C-alpha cells in the first residue's frame, strides 16, 4: 500500500532557472562550501596544515575588543575555524561562518575550547553555523540552542557514545520547525551522525556536495518537502551506510546520478515530485537491499529498466499510467499520470486514487 504523503503546495519553477536562482547557486557554492582541496586532503589521510598567523585577525569581529595576543583559546578558535571553513568565509562579515566564529569566541557561555577536544568543538561550531544560516531565532522550537548547555541538550539534537566518554552528535531532527535558508557544508563535521532529518521546512539552495565526503556513518537522510534545487550531487554515492533517502517535494533537476547505485544498503529511495529528467539508471538494479522506489511526478522518460523489474520491489511507483505513459513499466506496483487528469492506480488491486 502506498503510504500517505503530506505535501505542502508549491509551484514548480520553469525549466530554465531565473537569474536570481543562478545567483543563489553561485553564492552557495562560493561562500558556503569549504575549499575542495581541503576535503580532498583529509580524504587522502591529511596533509600538513599551512601555518596561519591568527594575530592578523585580532580585529576580526566588528564592535568587539581586539583579541589579545596571549588569548590562546581565541587564537585556537580562529585557527581551527579557518582550517575548517576557509579564510574567505571567516573574514566575510555577512557569512554564517564569520558570525559563528565570533559567537564562539565572545558569546559562547560554555567557553568551548578546541584545545581540549577538536572534534567536540567542530560539532558545536557546525550546529551554530546551521542555526545562524537558517534563521534560528525564527524556528518553531530552538530550546537551549546557543546556551550554556551542551549541544547534546539542544532541541532536535541527539548524542550517544560509550559510557565515560564524550558523547558525539548522532542525530539532528529539525523536521517541521520553520528552518529557512541554506544547509552549510560545515554539517559534514558531525562525523558520527546517523540521522539527519530536516523535512517539512523552507530550506533553499543546492546541497553542499562536500558535506557528503565526511558523513560516512549516515543512515537516514530526510530532506523532503523543502525548496531545494539543483542537481542531486554525485557525492551522494559516498554515503555507503545510508538506508533511507527521501528527497521528494523539492525542485531537484537533471538526471538521477548513476552514483546513487553505490548505496548498497539503501532500502527506501524517494525522488517523487521533483523536476528530474532523463532515463532511470539501470544500475539501480544492483541495489539488492532496496525495497521501495518512488520516482513519479518528474520529467523522467523511457522504459523502467528490466534490472529494476527483476528486483520485485515492495513499492515501485512511476508515471506509467495512460495510453502514452512517460515511463512504461510492467512491474510497477502503482502507476501515475500528471496533468490534466492527475491520478494513480494500484496495479495490483486496480483501484484509482487522486494524486
């Protein structure tokens, strides 16, 4: 049975994005995303970091007292923030990274010190960057965020770990919480994350590709019912432990990347209601754990690959209804069609249902 899908109304953008969207994409890629060479170096085992003279940034935060040359904590924060996000984003006073860094130096009531735990500091820094970049004060709930409490006690954040050790962030669930803005690439520093659920919000922009290079342990990624656009990044295929990927109800365009078939543990793939084009990759048939695949209400064309039909999925839904279906499919459990008469039909039971 096709599960009920709660979907907020939205208007699909034209096939060619307006200039405002292109500018927003460029802004997200140039300002929000850390430099590519940094992530590649870390993926290769790391290289010796370039020496950073943090004394050059003693007046970084406008309207604040200059950072004292002997303030080792503040200089450690500066060094790590520049390494983690890039010098450009830290000195750009309108960037979320700049604002997060200044907050960590001057306003963090917990006085977090990266010298005691670099990993724990980066977790707090990543979450502060998310809060700043998605209008945190306007969230429906933001209990304890940016307080003296541990980030493990912030609303929507779950931490876990062995007894007598510092617990790590393993889940962030801010679904239906009026989160609005762009997902920062710094979320990749939540390296122990298993669940990221940001569905039912007003997130915009493109997905930060380089974020996926670090979230090696992620099992659930729920970004459905937002305003995300751009191509689904090929780096999605790096999330080898992913079991659930839901992207429905956004504005993603372009082809379904072949790299998605690298997700050998994936059980649920939901791409419903986007602007995806091209053919469905036959390589999806190699995803032996897959149980549910939803690809209806897109601009996809071409026959459902036999490799997928042979999988005998529990739920396989495409635009295969009508005299001239966009995606001819003999094995789909539910077939749908779009305007002017949108509807779906249960191919097993024969009943019709409105989309």
